[in-house]
């Protein structure tokens, strides 16, 4: 998973290679509306009490769990690296259980 800010994604990256997903930091945009056209997995849409506020791009918590558990790493990615992504997202946790999956701030 690639974590980067809006400036890096739009002005510096020329590959659009983001492994298992893009985690885009665009705190100036409304939640779920980062100012990019590329598919994203996590959007950091704000900072509250010195803590990043994020939202996942999944319709349900179950869809998020399926993605974490069922995704297969690309051929050039190790199983360990993929497991680390799942563990990171699991450690951050879930804020909302009955709507779009949101990462707890």
C-alpha cells in the first residue's frame, strides 16, 4: 500500500504503482472525496487533536474485512508485506459498524 499526500501523487509520482492500494492524504477535501481520479483505499481527510482522520473506500465493514483477508499480494510482493498491511489496518480499527467502513482516528 502506498501512503502519500496529494502533492506527491499529482506532481511527483509518475508510475501510479501502489501495490495493494492507495492511501491518499488530502485533508483539504471532504471525507470520501479526495481530489484525485485514481482508485483509492484510504483517504486521510482531516486532522483532529493532532491525529489523522481517515475513511476507507468500502461499502461495508464486511467488504473491508474481505479485502484484508482475501487479497493476494502481487507476484513481486511478499506474503509478509501483505500481512503487515492487514495488521496495520486492523490495529487502526473500525469507527462505524453500520455504514461505510471508517478508520478510527
